[in-house]
C-alpha cells in the first residue's frame, strides 16, 4: 500500500454501543478503507467511458465519496458493520455485535426490514459518515480576486475557505468526517476525522427548508467549535503541505505535522 497519508496513531477510535459496550475501530481499518476507495475510483476512471463524476455533480459526488468509504469500512471491518437498510435511517453503519445481530434478526422476523422507524435510530448504534469538499468563494468573490471559481475536476485547496459537515438532527455522534478534493482532475479523500464525543452543542440550530429553495429537508450545520473537536481527533491527512497547513490554520492549531 502506497503511504500517501499521515496517520494519527494516537487517535481515539472508541465509541459506545447502544448496549453500553465500548467498541474500538482499529486505525488500520481506516487506512485500508482509504486504499479501497481510491482503488475503486481508479477503476471507475479506467473502465467507465463517460465522465461519471460530472454526471453525478458536486453534491451527489460528495455523497458518493461518503458511500464508497462506508462500503470500504464494512469490508475492512469483516462485516462488523452493515449498511443501514433505510436510506434515511441513522446511523449509516449499524454495529453488528451480538445484540446488534439479535435486534436486526428480530426486526427482520416481524417484516420491518423496509420500515424507517426500527432504523432511525437503530438502538444498537454504529457509525455515521459524512463527506464535504469544503467551501470556496462565490463566482463574484473569485472575480474580485482575479480568479475563477473552481469547477468540476479542479483543485479547490488553493481557494478553500472552510469546511464543515451537515446533519438532519443535532444528535449525530460517532461521526466519520471526510474532506475531499480534486487532484489531477480526480476526487481524492484528503482528510478523515472521527467525532466520538459530539453533543447537541457541537451542532448548529436546525434550519428548515425555505419554500422554493433547493433544499427539501431540515439541516444542522456543524459550527466551527464542532469542526475543531473533530480536528483534535484527526485520523488521516494526505501528505501534502497545502492540506496540512489549511486544516491546521483553520483550526488555529499545529496538531498535524508533515513528517520529513
């Protein structure tokens, strides 16, 4: 495996299941999942004769990156997790320890596998996964800077201003937060964080969708304080001075150091 990431061996990857048991995700699982995601992206570029990323668009592409990482975590954890059967369920990955398996089989036996309520939330808990490509200036702001706003396939780090994650409620915890960008025209995960101590205070006020707006569901945006908590438990950052400097500067810290 080509080592293109700085790995935080001291990261806290513990979380508590719904039954109260402490669980730990091996750091190596995150490393292998990163490798898997980029192997899949390489295959997409090689084998699909259309620009699938442009077809998806930025919003769907971000969700796609998150889904790829989720499926890779399932694979590398030897099915310790499974995907939530309901697309709007919570969390994204369900913990399949003894109690999790028992609960799942009970739901399945009573014919509730397609219902949302047993899986939102799933009583045994698990892992939530969200991806972002960060925020850049608007086209007008970019014009004032004498540059164009980065488009599909164009690297964003040179003008990236911030990053955060969004949820539909303020109870989101055990969050794998992904930051990605385009490198040589191809989407790459550039950082992974794990928030296992998030509370309602680490999420913003729930904002309802405006009539006629592009959004159809309520959303809570993680404020800078929540992003900083995620930063303090960083898992992996690409070995690239630009991302190391940006993430450190945005969080007013020096936790991530590019090794010689």
